[in-house]
């Protein structure tokens, strides 16, 4: 049967292959996915090849330092997550083990990658019957999943007051350029941005249009870490959270002619009627977020303020 131009066969519904696919995407690595699944890397690679053969399209882009889903891979990913989750729930329902509570948490990429894992690990140790299912990604996609009922609680970045929040914290933003390879003087101004609909992109472009400044997109990524590295290496100017500054960045202050933009916040949202355990996790997140909003992603000083 053909769906949206993708040829498939019954192999595509093999849960073992789908679990490996989800693990590789979540870990961004065949090696780490194999460790998570307690399989060899070659076995995981073979399973991904079988899945790609069943679909008839490449599902993963493989680079020297990254693995990420293709456009077709992204389309399959949400279905794969749901199928795997349903299978796990069915196994729990009819298994001998006591039923664990599942909390589905959505986090922005820059919070999921290490910043919140110590808190989640402590919470898991305090509640050994809990199973956390964490989804990380762009805030717009996390909000969509939450609205569709696929996540129980989320931390997302949004325009101030855009959605009702359990709690919210301002997200200070700064314009940045490369310290070693400045791009600010180039015409048209090269920009490093999130994809369409991503955070800060519209605010950047609107501000430059108001100034009458010509611009072009020189680098686009779904990853804040990638954008920060691209700016540091001279690929373009960007607008990022102040806490994401790197030593390779130069802050473009208002005297450079760029406006201060104070329109973003971090929003904590959870469903009405969330379980007591879910509310306890939300309370811990709320307590931790004020500190995380001020701590830098890397232990460096603001380059414009010296050491």
C-alpha cells in the first residue's frame, strides 16, 4: 500500500525495527542507541536498513558527528513513537509486574540535554514505580503534541503570555556575532536561524525589516547548540538566549543599531487533573527553572563584559 508516496510492506510494522529507529533518533547515535537497547551496533544498523528497505526511502541522515531523521524519517517518527508506546502499555497491562505510572514530559532541546537529567534522575530514584517518557525538540512541536494529548506536561518557549502557564519565566535574548570572524558588517546580513516557525526567527527578521537592513538566511538548524556553534565559526548573526553565550561569541549591543527584544518566556504547562506524582514533578521543575534560566549553557563569561 502506498501512503504519501512512500512504498511500505508489513516489515514496517515490526516493533523491533521501530524501537531501534526511535532509539537512534533519540540518542542521535547508533552506538548510544545500541547501548540503550542492549544490542550490538551492527544489529541496530541492520534493523535500520531493513526498515528503510521496507519504506523505500532513507529515514536517517548520517554524518561524521551526527545522526538525524530525514524529512520522511520525521514523518514516520511520530507514528513509531505511538506504536512503540502502545505496545509497551499493552505489555504492562497484561504482564506480571505491577503497573508503573507513566509521565510524558516535553522539553526544549537545550534543557533536555543534561540540564534537567540530574533532577529527573533524583525524581526517578524517589519514585521507583515511575516511568518517564521524555520528548525533546522545538517548542512549537512540543506544544502541538501537548495540545493533541500526547504529552502530560511540558516546558516550552513562547511569546510572553501566549498560552496560560502553571508558571513562566522571562527568557532574556541577545544578538550575537562571531568574535573571530564577524559577520555583522556583511551585506546582506547573513543570519543563523531556526526553521520557519522556530523561535526567535520571526523576531529577528521583523526587527531587521523595520531597520531597513537587507538580510539572507545563511544557516538553518533545529538545534540551538548547532546555531551557537555556527555563529561562533562566522556563519552568521543570530538571536539567542543570553545563557547560551559561548566564548566564541560577541554580543551586539544596542549601540550596534539592533533593538533589544524582550518578548520570550519559558512556560510550564500541565494537564488539569494531572496525577499527584505529575504535580510533584511539575513543582520540582518550577523550583529549578529560575536558576536554569540564568545559568549559562557553558561556564564562560559574557565576552563583552570581560573576565
